[in-house]
């Protein structure tokens, strides 16, 4: 459970000024959110994970471009590397 003092600290870190009514309201709302997370943590998820298909594809080794091929259409090249615009 989150306390009013903790809500005041969070508001201070976020540079938000809260009056007493807002402080009470945020304390109630944040506690409600935390209770919901506790409910979600209790849900059994092991079966769901087993039913999910494996969407990870295997890595296939293929031939890649040579350095010259990679740089062939570059607008600017210097010493075998792409040259980008100068940023100040």
C-alpha cells in the first residue's frame, strides 16, 4: 500500500504541487492500480505460454555484401566508410 507521504514524494520528484484533496485522490488511485497489479500477478500463465506458437525463425547464414558493394551507391565515402553530414 502506498502512503500519502510516498505520493507527496513522487509528486515532488515530478515537480507537481498537490493540494490535500488531490493528494487523497492520487493516493486512492495509485493504491487501486497497485491492487490490480497484485491481481494480475496471481493469474496462472504457464498454460498460455505452452500454447503460443514459436515465432522465432532460425538464423540462416547467407552471403553478405562486400565493402565495395555496400559503399557503391553511397553519396559520400571516406577511407572505406560511409561519410555522413557534419553536425555541429
